[in-house]
């Protein structure tokens, strides 16, 4: 019987390792516009996002947005949007990727309270749906097509 990796490799899936933090968050590395960052892989987040402090770091062109963000940190948070970015996770790429930008300080404060490293952003369901994601929790791999 073939294992999951062999089956998915035949279907052109990319295999990407993730780590599980002390807080049980799934942590994954990725690049935005060629710049490496640390992200939470969050199946419950509708959109991928970064914090306001990452605009310069990832060379984002941010525009105002009327959309308000909500999540574990609260509701009604102001956002910006950045379109036409290059996102790379492992060898999987999207060369026309949009990101939501909002205040991620509450996320990083919570992580730091548990002595976990801060993150640059969140990889959300937009990436998971586009990449036809399969998450192998047992072996800590994300597969994107």
C-alpha cells in the first residue's frame, strides 16, 4: 500500500514541514516577496494576514480598506490590504497574492506570555483552499497542490 506522501507526490502536491508550538499552534515558514517569515497555519482564519509592523519588512504596498477584521483578539479592527505579492511556502508559490494587514500585537502578546516566539502573520483558509491543502497532523506536514 502506498503512503500518503507517495500518493500526493504523484498528484503534484508540495510537501511542507510545520512545527507545533508550546501553545499548540501550527507554525510554518514562508516567504512574502522573497523575505522569510514565521507564520501560524490557521484553518479558522478566512484570510492570510500580517501585522502593520511587517509592511516595510515584506515590501508591501498597503492600501486602506473598509473591511474590519475580527478574530480571537477582538472585533472591528482596522485593516489594510496589499495585493500583487509573491507568496512562497516551501516550493509552492502564488505570484499574485493578496494579504490583509492588521494589528497582530494581541496574537504575539499571547504567544510571548507562553514563552513562544512571535509570528509575522497567519496563513489562512485562502491559501489552504487555493492549494487544495491536506494537513498530515501526525507527521507535521502540509501538502499544497
